[in-house]
C-alpha cells in the first residue's frame, strides 16, 4: 500500500483525485468570467417582477434544487458550489454544508431520531459528541448506548427493537482506531439501521466510507478539508433521501455556513489531495521516528504495524493521515518539557491545517474530566497528540529530536 498515492493510484482505488478536488462541482463558465467561484455576499435575492417570483415558486415546488436563490438562510451559490464539490469527492449524491462539525453531528441526530428512539455510539468518539448523545438527547426522550469500539459482538448485542442508528468515527481521536467498515455496515443492514460515520481524520483523500455502504459521512470541514486553520464549517454527505431532510430543516435550525467561509473552503479543497499526501508522509515518518526513540513509551499511528488496526486500515485506506499520538516515557511534567521545547508545532487544539499543532490532551480537550474519567478513556498526563502540517519532514524530525533531548 502506498502512503503517497498519485492521482492515478487514487482513481484505481475508487477514491477522489486531485483533478476532482480542483474542478468537481464547479460550472466551467462562471459569473463575470471569473476563474474562481465568486463570493455571493448577499442575504437577499431580488426578483425582476411578480411573474418571475411566480415562476420561481412553481419551479421550487417540483425541483430538488432551485435554479436560483430566494433568501440567504435557504441557500447561497458559493455554498452550493462547496456542497457539489464535497459530494463529488465522496462519491455521494448530495452534501449539506453547515456552520461547524458539531452542527453537522447535532443536526443529523436531531433530524434522524425522535422521542422513544435509541441509538448506539462507539465509545471512542469525540467527547462533545459523546456528551450530546449521552446527555443532551435524553431531554428529547432519545436513549444512547455506548458500545466498545471494535467489539462488533457487543455492538450487535446493544441493538434494541427501537434502535434506529449507529454512529461511529473512523479513524478515532486520539488513538486512530479504524472501523472494519464491512462488518459495521453488515450489522446495520441486517437490523435495518442507519449508519453515520465521522470521517474527519480520514478525509475522502484517504477513505470514502460511502463506498462501503455507510449511509451518511460527517466531516468537520474546519480540519483537513478547509486546511488552513482559518474557517469553521461542517458537512453531512450521503444519499438524497437523508440529506434532503437535513437541507429542508437546517434553514429552520439556523446552522448555515456563510458565503465567505464557503469561498475559503473551496480554496482549501483544491489542494486537499496534495496536502493530505504530504501529511500522510509526514505522519508516517514522525510515527516511525518516535516508535524507535528511547524516550517515547508508545505510539499510535495507523501506518505502524504495531497499531492494533493496521490490517483494517491497510485494507480500506489509501493513506494513514497526519495525526500521531504518543506517550512520553515519563510523567506529565516530562511531556510538558517536551512540548515547550518544540519550535515548529504550536500548542493548541484542532488539526488538519498546513501548520503542525501539538496538544497535551489532558489539558486540551479533556481538562473538564476528572483524572479517573480521563484514565478510563486512556488519556494519561504524558499523552501527546501531534497533528502534522505540510512542513518538510526533515525539519519536523530535527525539531522532535532536540525537544526529546529536553525530557
């Protein structure tokens, strides 16, 4: 398996290509003869006369997608261009762009579940997703069961007569566990359940879950897809019968993305394949370096044969991503000395941008949990998550070496 696939290799694997990333979803000729999709920065769309309004209303009654817009909360040409490109990259019928990754999660679950329903969430999921499913949904009479990630017998055993949906991530945060998508989908289909996978860590450049029969894919577009740490958005991607329900309601929910954010996302998507190839290569180089270093206790990266899900990842993914989690061989203070000695990565949350970012996870993302709760999730004080950007691998390795000398 190649960790730096060419466009041709991606095409043979049934995945997205750089050509798609640049051109898919965009009309060949654009307004004002612009090469790039313009930012349509308006909240109001006007009509030439009442007859034009009548024609628009008649057309809207019978068309899945209107030929023009009416009001900014219902649609925007720049936003629709992003949605068309995302759908093409995932090999999907449709995509809905929303204001953040969590908006994509919450809107999807609120629309697909009703009072009295039950859902299953794999336990190694983003902590805010866990909180929303386990606590917030209870207010609406929706129950959630946490199933151990990778335990497919336990997953199936958790299904009840009122179960409607299974939600998981792949790869997971922060330990990069990978779903056996064929088993996951098979269980859901045998019980007539909807499957939703948050594939933010993978991107369609490395994994297209829909190709394996997953019903909906969610992305925090803020991360790899936009790719420059300067915009927030989320996306729900899949079949028309599911995305249409979300599109019809999301104007009511108000979780819309603005046109300038959409323009920045379009700009980022054009280089997605190139960026992810570099981040795949950087991630693997850093993971191998850290695994061989005497001051590192353990490393989690799907490109390492030591990872428990290496085989599943090798069978489904075209690259392993740029996130490396590892434990310093010491305590939390040693991890902090290492992080403070780094010169290239900045300390912060998030991932997927062109700049490398490092996180002491006990302090970023999990600080609101008790030590016992963190321990139950495997979040030790010496755990570090390094999210690689597109810097030169040699510079990153040199920086890591000198910082480990400080431990």
